[in-house]
C-alpha cells in the first residue's frame, strides 16, 4: 500500500499497478517536457482547501474497486485496483459537491502475481484532488462523471488524444522527478520503470443507508507509455472493464470525526466493511 502523505485514477498503471504555463517563479519547478511549470505548492494548496471543506462538510471514507481484464503479452489477465479515498461532501447554492483525495491504491493481479507494481509516493502526492457534483435523492446517490488526466495537460480532457511522445508539448513532469509524465516502478519477473500519461473516467451510482453508501463504479481508462527502461514495458496494454459490471463497486462510510488519510489508513479495517473486496 502506498500512502499519500500530503494531499487522486487507472489502466496500465492499473495493470502494472495542473501545472501552469509562463515564466517560472521561486515556487515553481521547470520541466524539460513542453516547458511546462509544475507548481511545487500544489499539495499544500489542496491541503488548505480540503481542510476548509472539512470544517463545514460531511467527511467520508470510500473504498472503490475497479475490476478489469488487461490484454498482456501472456494473454488476458484479471486486474483489480483497490483505492481508498477521503471524501468531503459540501453543499453550496448550486448543489452538492464531492472533493476526493486519494489516500492509497493497491494493484492486484491474482493471475500474474510474479510481476509487482509500485506507484511512488511522488506520483500519489502529485495527483490533484478530484472534484465532482454529488446528487442525493432520498436513498439514491450519484457521483457525477469526471475525467482525470495524469502526466499531461489537455485542453479537451474528454476527447483530445493522449500524447504519445516525449516531444509532445502537452506532456509534463507531473511528479517532478526529471522524467516525462508520471512514473510507475515494476518489480519481480520484469523490473524497470515506465513513464506514462493516462486518462481515467469514473461515475459512481448507488444507495445510502444511514451513514453507509454502496453501489457500482462505472469506469473507462486509457494510457500511453512515453518511454520505459525495458522494451517489454513499452508494449501497449489495453484494459477494459470486466464483463460482469457488478464486480466494480464502492462502499463509503461517514466519519463521525474528521480524519486525515494517515488516520483513515491506520483504521481501514475497522472503518470499512470488507464485502466489496470479494469481487
């Protein structure tokens, strides 16, 4: 498990596991990729925003399970991504919003456990808090569809093709490690690093019973490997949702007292029921 120490989606990262333009300031780091500027204070800014939300909104912990089939060099392989999030639901004049901070992600491949994946802390820390509309109608709940881009800046996040080259000016060094995109570390039978860009689209629907929500996670994902330290890691891997859509699910529990990601992870087994982990 990797813990986000300061402040969120998932495909080859799942399988094997905003930046600003203009002149840099003393608070910014210059990347060689597309001359993009990655703001070093992003994590702190997100922390401050979420801390404000926590004072007025409902704080929930959510575990979501993304189950898919990856087309790999050894054939179709079952892929499970378990994500723990700290969620703040707040109300404004326009309705409810959900601010979602990823605390940890576990990538499981029960049919190919000879290859391990690590999402470095720098990757986790660099992921922006995801914000989306939240709807509550009696017992029905819905977290609106959102698009998340990792490792690049796109004008049209939903439809614009992902960069496929380190020379693409849209590529950024998101995790500020001197490499394009975001970095995933591979271990086991194959060892090396992949530097990639990724798009994940998610939408959650379900029901609320008191202080618990349960439901389905609807998702799609795609990515481009920009460069890798081993040729086999440069091969494209397509990940599609499992044919049994009910296997991708979520459970959320309302916290009686606000807790940080570190506190949530330390109490995960107590806070969250294990039911949706059986998929």
